[in-house]
């Protein structure tokens, strides 16, 4: 039979297997809802203060867990299906490519649903819609979806390389360490040693994913510091706070909340005036690179899919 016919029959069978596996899919749906609600209610209705700004960045970082959970969820299923494939391949029922492409494609609709459930549970509860447009919300959903697709494909790629699930469970945590350490949020790029900043920071997909969604969520936000967030400074005699801090503000971000104040009143300095002040000065990221970053995530996804397909071919026969 033709490869197209084989693919269609194997793909239909994969869809039936996935549909008849409620424990696998219901568990993943629950994870998406649980993570979204947990983050949303932990950071309920964030406002426009500088502390809320950092909380927004931390929420974006926490969305990584959605993809990480699905990586480990996909491993057992892949190995079970690969054993069936090896039996059928040895009997010459169908070729390796229909199996490799089908097991990748069958996950995509479920990933879209899981990510959408997480997004809907998170976006409005955490107040991420505050000062953001519909396009900004759509971009966040799109980026989360593509990154989660990449994570599932990455799990399948690692599984296709390893002969046993225990080997994959040893490899994947080491990969996750690099994803977290060099994403640019936990440790700003300028703080990284040059060796890691020059290549690993540029290599990990989490950097491009977080740069896209952080600049997207913060790009339109105007910061209004609360009293707790203001840095208090005593101006010299005869100068207003605005005059005293003018030279400083030329080369630094932020604003003075009471520029006309004089002694004995203290000046209130807010470190950031807009969300862009934070990610441009502290992280070195640019809001204009939104769609480039999304395109890079799609490229990483395709690379992971290609790796899974290639190593499915290489390891199409079990060890003797």
C-alpha cells in the first residue's frame, strides 16, 4: 500500500487510541485548569504598581510548568505505542514514517485544548488583561500554545532517542535545568558569565518564549507606584524634588511622584514609568521582536518534530 494510505490508517488508529485513553487526557486537562487557577488566584487581579510588574514577569515564567508537565506525561504513552509499532513494523504492516508522523500530529488538538484551558483560567483572574489589548491576549495564547506543542514534541524526541523510559527520565531533568537557568528571568543576561551568555542564553528556547510573552504583557502597561514601592529621598534645601532628580532621570528610568515637593517632605521615586522600562533596562529585551520570538518557537517545534521522526527511524527495531 502507499505511504499516504498507511499514514491515514495509522493516524486514524492513533486518534482512536488517544480518545479511548481518558486517564491520559483527562489528567492533562485537569493539569491545565489547575495550573491556570493556581497562578490566577495566587496573583489575583494584578494592578499597575512596580511590585505588580514583577509579579507579572513571575507569572509568565511559571507558564513554563505547563509545557514541562506535558513533557513527562507524554513519555509513557510514547514508549507503549513504540512497542506496538515495532511489532507491526516487524510484521511489515506499515512503515516507520506513518507511525512517527501520526504520533506527533495526534497530540496537537489536545495540546491546543489543554493550553486554552490553562489560558482561560489564568488570563482574567490574574488581571493580565489590565491595560492590554485583544491582540496582546491573542499573542499570549498563541505563544503558550506553540511552546507547549514544542514541549510535547521535545518529550517525544528525547523518548525516541532513548531505549527505555528510565533513560529519558534521567536526560530530561538535565535539559530542564538549562531551560530554567538561562531563560533570562531568574538571572538577568548581564549577570550571567560570558561563557554561558555567549551561547547557552542564545540557544535555549525558553529565552525566546519568555522574551516574547513578557514584552507582550508589559509593553502597554503604565506603572503607578504604590507608597510601599516608592524610594524616599530627602532633597537639599532650596530645590524641589523635580529639580534635584532631573539629572538623574536623564540617564535612568522612572519618575518622581511629587516633583514640586521641597524639604521637609521626602521625594517619592518610582523606578519604572512604563513596563518597557523594566524589560529594556533590566533584561535587555525589545517589544519590537514579538513576532520574531514567536517564529523562533515555531522553528524549535519543527526541529523537535524532525528529531522525533529521525530517531524513530533510527530506533525502529528493538535491541536484541
